[in-house]
C-alpha cells in the first residue's frame, strides 16, 4: 500500500480487499447469494471471450452464475 493513502483511501482499499475476499469465498463455495451480495446493483460484465456479450444487473449475473456453478459441480 502506498504511504500517501489518506484514511478515506485506506478505508476504500480495505473495503475492496474485503469484498474481493468475500466474492472469492462465495465462488469457491458455489454460493450464489453470497456472490450476488458482493455486486453493485449496476453491475455490468462484458464477456472476455467475445467482447460483445454483456450481462447487466444482478438478475442477469444470477442467471449466468447459476450456469457456471452448475457446470463446475
């Protein structure tokens, strides 16, 4: 971490690290609700495969992740 981070920046960084850790645990446990709880209501995922497919909002992310979790069970 940079020594120049102010207390607000440090709090934001800690929050981001905490959210990332919660997301990782949810994914590893195939915990859909836990995963969705880490996302913004305005989440947008652009497919890294095609760069054309887009998933917007928690409902579309839930649909996508149900399929992902089902395929890795």
